[in-house]
């Protein structure tokens, strides 16, 4: 069994990573778009302009958002 040269394997891995970043950023953006509803469901006000807590929550939520 012969493996692909190192530079080809690196390119393949880079493509996979880029795909994952694209997927995650799409999920992150979707959660942020829906954040007003999330906050409303918990009877909380969406922070105007966001804050670090909102930023952290959005990153965490994007990891499980569908």
C-alpha cells in the first residue's frame, strides 16, 4: 500500500479543516441570528451590542446548534 506524498496529505487535511471552519461559522451565525429568541425564552434581554458573555455563549452554543 502506497500513501500519498506529504504535501498532498497536507492539502487534504487543510481542505478538511477549512470545511469544518466553514460549517462552524455557519452554525455560529445561525445561532446569533436566533439569539433574540433564545434570550426571550429565558426572559432575559439581549445585550445591546453584545458583550463578552454573549460572545462566549454564542461560541459554546454553536458547537451543538443544528
